[in-house]
């Protein structure tokens, strides 16, 4: 619960910010523009009339990314946003990092909400979460609405501490037709996609599209990965008088081989290798970094049915139901067999096969056996000659330290993820006159029932001298758990317009209950409640006397529920853990003119009760091979952030437009409040800059198009970022450039008018840099990558 002193101080800051904006208004110039289909304005950044900062992607931003690339990449040029992916095409979810004004979605943090057409994505973490690229194919992306900081009060997410990304699927077209597309490029990249739109049918009330795509590529480091993705989708819109019915269904299946984080010194020694190997060596300690043993396999089925109804009385209703089924696996190849069965001194049953042990504790490990399956020990005094990876191995891992005929053994470890979600949403808006002034009341509810399953099993690699093929029957199932969860959320908001001034105030609250059900130990059951306080939000928007210029200011209290990841740890005392919270203040100006548009936003955020897990790594970041449910979660201070964003577009002519966005962020850690000794013990460094947050970033792009040709170049500069909280290790600044060129078939022949040819080159000048940062290291940014695409309409 926030103290009254803290709440008063925050609201005082808001009042001071509004006063400051009024004073400075005459000296600032900002903007917004609204895009119309087929017009030049499609390349202008869209910012809607809200009390808070928001931006939307444009058609040109989608042109800057090839069709194989993840839809996440399209928002990378918006102000306050930094997207980094270890893979050239965004195949690897493990290495994907989203930074939004210092709030992050990464391997270790989930602080930015994601929704699909307004419906929740079901969290973004690696262990059973799903980002937008699992639900939306690049061919079906209409755009992305980005709310940096103060998200809309009706946004449905349990992670939106620092804003929301709402990915919008395209609507079915009014005209019947089909499209086929093929793309191919560097790193053995290949994609083919088809779609069909029915046009308006059933007395011109209904339209539908169906689409399918397949894409594949290898990794850019050593061309060893097997990355494949299949995506199916369909969307229907039926307009029946004042009622619109929308339905969407998507199926996505992917196999991704991961990239590994590296330290700064490793990057400086070799900036072209992430230390995962493409070849199998037959030495388990080395083969633990075999790329195909680091894999993510996922299937996602997501769909919704929504009804929108408008009444002449000013009342509008929107109600929806959605479902989501997620299942998959995370793979790794630890260089050992864990000892879980008591074999009474005989051959190790774990390597003989045919037997599975469930839930027993790990009592040790062995690395080599004789022909009969008996565990062997290394010779006394033997020094290992293995120097890679992790600084080298001890004698127990080195085949040279064992007798002739010793057989190396190794595990293939699977962590299985499965999640089922079913949810309901309802929103009501009523527009009326209040004292002669326009007034709108909005209220809404969200309910979700979810069950997540997670289990881990260990398989024996059949022949470590040959490759990673494993026995399909596990020798050990380490744990098997279910996490049922219920979410209930409501909001209420009122907006009153008096002349040119609109004031908005709202409240919302979350009720979240989650349980742990241990399928091996019925007594190991627990539950967690992380209901929020009543969360306040509000602000003002003033349409100034200057035509096209408006002022906005907003305040919001945001919250992240304690998720089931907390309950994975047996020893956690949940009575001492609080949900993460944030308070966001925004102040800005928007301007829209005939040729120019721009936005300027000042923001201030306070992130409290930051939750962190301790115990995943041993000293020196060497993997803890046997870790299952050990470790703990603690609230360890917070983060304070302030800064400003400036973005704008200038249309030089009907064909040429320039766009630029600049962001300056000051994000620093706040201590635990328990004193310097406690901060030091937990690795917290008050006043240090937040990891992976650049102080400055700048985007400049130019786009040109006419009826036949289109081309554009975008350049992005990202400032230095710290890799560690001690601020002792720095990922240096980098500049990347994206170039595209497209032409319709009409340039070659009138008979080819329905065809389109395009080439996209990402990281045009082949910048070498460190990208996403999480934990002890960073992923290397992808090199220059070119893709050619050909499409045809029928």
C-alpha cells in the first residue's frame, strides 16, 4: 500500500508539471497526423488525441522490415522504443528484448504489456509466455499502437508497468482476391505465403480472409540452426446494422535454435561468435553449447469473437470472448547424467534405459561409464586439458582422465510448457450532455481463467560420440506442476469536455489469485493473492487557440501481478513479497498541420517493489545444471526514470517525407531502503543507470513513393548501455540503418501490374554491436541481412 505522503508528493509533481506546460506552451511545437488509406499520410507517424502519449506505426515502418522478420521489429523507430533481437529475423524469442522508456521485456523482466486487437497475450516471459510474433504474421499486421508509460485505462495486461503495445491485425478487404508471396535472402532464409479475401458477401454484410505462411532460416553465426515457422490465420467481419461481429483465429508453430549471451570481454575477443557451436564434438562438456541443443519449440492457438453495438442514444457496447492454447518445450544438453535412482552399487539404471524415476531428489551426477553401465571416476591427480566453454572443465568431464574404453554420457533436458486461457471482456461507453457539456462515461470488466503446466524431464543421449539423438523415454521426470489462475479487473472512467478543455479521471483494480498444484506431492500446494489497490489515473487535454496544437498531461498508477513464476520456488515466503507498481506522469504537446506534424513529451516514472529472482546461476555464471525449484524472489528497491521524447514528420512533397525521433532517458536504480549493506549484499547500486537503457537515441528516416516506386532509408543511433548494475561493463553505442526499395510489375510490363518486387537490407552498413542485455551478458546484434520478396495479386 502506498503511503499518503508518497501519493501526495506524486500528485504535487503532476500539478507542477501541468503548470510548467502551460507556461512553456507558446515556445514548443508538436504534432499528430491521421492516416487515410492510399494517401501519403500513411508514412506519417500517427498519434491519437489522448490525455497520454501514444504513437502508431506506419506503412513505411513496415516497409523497412522484410516479411520474414518478426512483427516486433516494426516499432523500433518509434520514440522511446528499442527492440533488439539476436536473430536476423527475430526467430529466437530467447534473445528478444523490448525496452520502452527503461521498462523492459527480456529474459529476466516483463514490464511492458502486449495485447492483440486489445485482447491480452497471456504474459511475455520465456517459460510459457507469448509475444505478439506468436499471434500475428507480418502479412496480416495492420499496425501497432504504442502507449509509452500511461496506457489506456481499458488496456488488458498484468505486465503494463511501463506502457502497452497493441498489435492490430488487418481487416478483410472489401474486394475479393488472392495474394501469393515468396521471400528469400541471407542465412538460407525462405518464406512463402498465400492469402485469400472473399470480399463482401452475404448481401455485402460479411467479409473474410484466410492466410497461410511458412518460413525458415539458419543462424547467422555458424549456419547450424534449424529455424522453422508455420502460421495460419483467418479473420471475419460481419456488419449487421448497428452491430459488428469480428472473429479472429491464428495458429502458430515454431522451432527456434537459440543464441547465447556473452560477456563484454568475449565480444571484444571475437565479435562474430556467441560461443555456441555448429558441430558435434563427442565431448559432452563442449557439446553442452551445441546450437541445436539450445532450442525453443512452441505451438500457439489464439482466437477471439467480439461484438460491437452502437445505439442512437449515445450508448455503445463491446463484448468479447477469447481463448489461447500454448504448448511447447525448451531444450538443453547438460554434460552429465544426474543420479536419481539407488542402484545399490550396480550399473546405473539411468543409462541402461527402460525406467523412469519421478520426482526424487538429485543425489549427484556421473559423466562416464564402462560398457556395463557402471559409473566411472576420473584418475586421481589428472588435470583437464579442456579449455572451452566457461573457462574450461574439471577432470570429471575430460575423457583423457578416464581409462580406455570409458563411455561419455550426457543428458537432453526438456522443460515442457503448456497454458490454457479463456477470457471475457466487456466495455460500455455512454456519451451524454452534462450541464451543456459533452461527457463520456466508460466502464469495463475483464475476466480470465488460466491454467499453466510446467514439467521437466531428462533423457539419455543415445550415443554421445555421434550426436544429440536421445532416448524418447525419460530416465527422470524432475517435477510436474500446475498453476491455476483467475483474473478479474474492472475500470471506470469519466471524461468531461468544457469548450476546448477535456478532463478525464478514472479508477481500476485487479483481483488475481494463483495456485500451485504439485502432481508429485499433494501436500506441496500453495496459493498466492496479489490483488491491487484501487489504481487512479487521469489527465487533461487542451485544444489550444493555435490551429492543430493541443496540450496533454496525465497521471497513472500501474501494477504488475505476482505471477505463478513466484510459486515455482518452494522456499519463497509470499507474505513478504509485494506486487510491482509504478506511477507515471506525462506532459506533452501535439501539433498537426498540412505539411508538418510533431509530438513532444516529458515523462517521469517511479517503479517500486521491483521483484527479482536469486539463485539461477552459480559463481562466474557457470550454469547450475541441476537447478529445479531452488532460489528465491525478493522485492529489491526500484527504478526512477525521467526524460523526454521529440518526434515529427515533414512532407517535402506529395512523394517525399522525412521523419525523426529523439529520446533522452535518465533511468536510475533506487535502493531497498534497508541500508547500504543490504543493497550491496543484493547487488543493488542506488543512483546507478539501469541496465540496457540508453541515455540518448535518435532515428532519422526518409521515405519516397509514387504509384510505381517506393524507397526509404532509416538510420537509428543508440547510446552506450550498461551491461551490469554496477555500471562497470558498457555495451558501446551503435548505429544501424535499414534500406528498402520496391517496384510494381508495371515498370516491366502492363501484364505484370498485379506483381510487386521489393528488397530490404537491414543493418545496411554491417554494424557490429551488442544488442539485447539480460542477466550477466548481452546478445550480439545481427549483421547485414538482405531479403528479396516477390508478390502477386490475383
